[in-house]
């Protein structure tokens, strides 16, 4: 029979537990209790901020990045379709005022695509109205949805540029197509919101999740 007198592996006085500072000898139950109390340290873990499942919308906006807590964000895009079949750019814009307005100029990106037909193409810009996430040429009737993910770096650091790396896979025209690349908003500012939209179409369906990556 255990002689512990508290949840975290000690007899007598219980030491203070907090994320980044755990003290004790922990069994699985102790760890589960700490996780439930948001006090167990696991650097690099994904912490869900928000998930949105949408249909027939012009844009998906995330206006609570918790950028003062997370220096790196991770975003997943699942089962993305467009309303009208045909090639279209999946785009993203950033906001520095909580989503009241979005930056519409000055983005830079470099992307590489490759298709199952054996075609490879480079897409790049030093002055774009949006961050180019991927190409999509699908709609709800094809059952070949678009999927991908991207990382956002330094959104909450007003002294640094905000960077983004991305990878996606879907159908563009008649070929299965992958895309990877990187982008930058080359202005030192705090980014606290973003939106995903179609540059020349509307979103049919999508489930998009925003995570913060725990660092401290």
C-alpha cells in the first residue's frame, strides 16, 4: 500500500508544481493528475487553441492566436474543398489588429510543386497580396479532398519577421499534386490573427485546427 499523502509522490508537505518546474517521483497516476491540472512539463507538445469546421464560406478566420504564450504555431487543414471546380489558389493573410483588417501586400514566398504526371514547377514572389499556401482544383463531387499543414514562427514577437513553412497534397487540374515551401511577412510586428481563403473561389468544406507548441 502506498504511503504517499498527496497526488505528486511526496509524503507530508506537497511541493509546488507548475509547467516547466515539476518536483517529485511520479507514477502514472501522478502524471495524469498533473496533466489534468495543466502542470506537467512536456516541451514541444501541441496544445489545441481552436478547431473550425466550415462549409460554403469566403474565408476562415482565427483571431485568438495566444501569441504571447506561443512562439510557434501549427495549423492542420483537413478535407479542404472548393465550391466550384477549377484551379484556384489557397491563400492566407495576416493581421496585426486582431482581425479587424488584414495585410494585403508585401508577402514573399517560394514554393515547389510536383505532380504524379512528373511535372515540377516553382512558384515565387517578392511582393504578393497574400501568402500562397497551395493550389486546389477540386470540389465536393470528386471525393479527393485537399490536405496539408503549416507552421507559423515569431507571430508574437514584435521585433521579428513572421515566417511560415508549409506542405500540402491534393488535386490540381487532373493530377495529384504536392506543394512545399516557405513564406515571410517581412515587417517586424506582432501578428495576432490570420485568415485562409480562396484567391479566386470560395471554400466548399474544410476542417482547420490551430495549435500552439509549448516551449516554456
